[in-house]
C-alpha cells in the first residue's frame, strides 16, 4: 500500500483544517517546498497536494507551489483543489502533477469529467469521492449532494475510472481512526484502487487499511501533530 503525505496549501503555507472547516485553519510549516524536501529525505515518494485557496475560489491558484515541488524534488504529486475547467486541469499537469484529483466536477458535470478521463487516461485522473454520512460532498466540502458513495464510485468505475480518494469528512483532522468498514464495502467494487483519507492516526490504522485492500493511505494531521513521524512512515514504504 502506498504511503501518501498530505500537503494542504493556503496563503502559500502548509496548513491543516478540521472537517474541512476554514475557520479551523492551523499553519504547520511556512515553506511547502521545505516540507516536501523533508518528506523526500525520508524515502517517502508520494504527496497529495491540495490547493485550499483554489477549492474555495473554484480555480487553481497555488500551481507555482506545485511546480516548485515537482521541479525541486523527485516526489510523485497528485494535485487537487479548484479544478473546475479543462484549463485548470492542464495547468496542474503542466506544473508537474503526475495525477489530478477532481471531486466537484465529477458531481456537477459528469460529461466533462468523463471527457477528462478519456483525454488524459484513467491512470492520471483520480475520482475525488469525499463524503459525509455516506453522501458525496462538493465545493471544498461546503455542499452535500444526494449521491450515495457506493453508487457514485460504482458509476464511475463502470465508465473506466481506476482510482478514487475517499475522505470521511467527519473524521478528517479528528485523529480518531479511519472508516475501515466503509472502505471494505467500497472495495467490493471490482477493480477500484481505493486511497483512504481521514482519521488515520496510528500504525495500526495503516495496517488495517492495508489488510482491507486499500491501494493508498493519505496521512495528514497525525503527522503534523506528532502522532506519527516521517521516520515511522519511511519504514512502511
């Protein structure tokens, strides 16, 4: 299972939110590039970079930071936040992203999302399936939809999507453990590569997700709060 470190960017800094609430913002590092280099120095290869400014303003904003990390390290970066148009998508890839995660458009404009999958390929487009009480959330988690998470992912899997990042919003930043049982339900969908996010706090959590069959696990607040360390994570890579 891939170990993926979360880098959430706002106002040019590494931050974390709780449950996606912008009023809970906390700055952890002033320089995202320095943090990325530290991650790389510990042998970790994957980063999930989220443009929180972009998610809020519905356009890609922090692509210079993405570009600096991709050019200044060998990290494999997937990028999300603010992807609302084909131009946004092209900016992300041209800035060095290996994969791009799209959530809101996959709900509000399914035709466009499937065009992106067709053009760029299912290896490069990740379905952002963030949920609250089993319903897909959009617009930086500010809005809820009527889409059930299992139905939503199955719909796109049938149309060729291979990767999905699933964040349980109720657990995000709470450090109370991930939604392993629900992930097991999702993994009954044949052929889906599931990347778990939200609540991952201990090595046991990571072990449970690996045993469940997750393709990746995104570690965020637990790392920045010292519940897990890069040294511990490097031994899992």
